[in-house]
């Protein structure tokens, strides 16, 4: 399973969305209507899944931003 697929799965579970709604270019706030609490939960789950620390959601507007951040932390 790729980093994107794992993150996609977490977002789908947290926001109760369809997989088809969560793509790389999907914007959390505009397209998924995620609020700060939703993002906090998603980030917590991702930190647990990948055993990394995400300092801030600043600059994490899209799913792709989050995937790139996670992959950068794992290198």
C-alpha cells in the first residue's frame, strides 16, 4: 500500500467520504469541508500510522501536500 493509499484510507474513515472524493489534488477545507478538528484527527492518525510528528498543518492544503510531507519525514 502506498503512502497516498494509507492517507486516503485515514481521510475516508475520518470524514466519512468515498475514496473517489479523496484524490491527490483534493483540498481539505474547500472540497472535503474539513474543519480544524477534522484535520487534527487526521494528522493524529497519520502520526500514529507512520510514526512521525507533524508540527503544524500550515501549508497542508491538499492531500498531495500531506503525502509529500509524510514522505519527506520518512526519508
